[in-house]
């Protein structure tokens, strides 16, 4: 009985500590959301309040009506969609490294891994010069193209697909399935966990990318949401509801897609060997 009582008290204390930690962690996010719905007058009052007395959509309307956030949102969605197209290329590359034997395979994979050690800032100027040579600077396509394939994505797919059982592939080949049919009908359905992980990582990379769009966009009409938000902070430094509305617009889609795919994420990282 005493031991049981001690265990219950320990669980209660741990629960209280975790609850306090969760509330402290979530408070800035809650503050951001609630401030975005406050009128400017109420956001400047002292002492500040957490919940708005008169909730309004005015800041969100201003973003899309007066500050071209609709165009920034469209550009960002294009960048993310192009990144999703790249998922197919990364899956095929990972499948090739995992399931096929060919001359120079290990050397090629080491080259892919070596690119992970190169900072983005080092490749910034060469990438800009290449895209400038083919006329893609100052375009949304130029922003999106470098997001097509990542070495980390190929590595994740390769690690996961190495765990798929050989018997499945042998049975498919005995049934007469071609390599493309095996990849499309067997490998991709079995790879849902790692596809979910890569979907989230690709979405976050495209949605939050800032440095590359800032360098290559050229004109304001090519800006993405992250660049537009930085511009907003410079132009509207005394309008907290407008800034919080822009920040909410950046954060909420990322949270929604993570919540939708979270049940696959842990399984995907675990099965690919990354814990």
C-alpha cells in the first residue's frame, strides 16, 4: 500500500509538471492566435489581455486586400506542390539505391550523403548563376526548382526501402510484374510511413523557405509568405494584430498537416532507422 501510494504521488507530480510545461510552451502560440483577432486599439492597451473583447477578422482581411498576401500564398503553394512532385523522384532514387546492384552504387550514394555536409549558403551563388544562365531568376519556377530533390530525402527512402522483405519482390516478379508495376503497386503502398514523413518535411521546407526566395525572387510579386512576412514586419512595425495574423497564416497549415499525418511519422522514422 505505501509503495502504491508513493507511485501514485509520483505520477501526480509528473503530470502536474508536464501540464505546466505544456501550458508554458503553448502560451506564445495562443497569444499569437488571440492577438491576431484583436482590434489595433485593444492590442495596444495596458495591461494586455489574452482573449479579445471584440474579436475581428480585420487583420486577415487587410493582409489579403491591401498587402498582396494572396499572391504570396499562391507562390508558396506552387513551391510546395513542386516539392511534392520531387517526392516521386526521391522515392525512385531511394528505391534504386536500396534494391538494385550496379557499378558505382556505393560511390554514388556516398556522393549523395556528402552533399548533406555542404551548407546551403555555399551552394547559394552557384545555384543562382545556373538558374540565371537558363533564365529562371526572378520567377516562381526558379524558387521552386531547387526544392525538387534533397539528399536527406533520398537517404530516408533508401533506409526505409531496405527494410522491405525480399520475398515480396520475388513473388511479384514470378507473377510477371515489371519493375515500374512493382514500384507503383507494391513499394509505394508499403512506404506510406516514410512518404508521410517526407511529405511533412517537404511541406515545411517549401512553406518556410526564406533565404533562397529572398535572393532569387527579384520582384515583390514573386515573394513567398515567409519573405512577405519579413517585409510586413518592416513596414507595419506598430501593428501587432497584423503581424500576428501573418505569423498565424504561416504556422497553422504546418500544424494541420502534422496533425493529419502524425500517426505515420513515428513509424516512418523508426522503420528508417532514425529515432
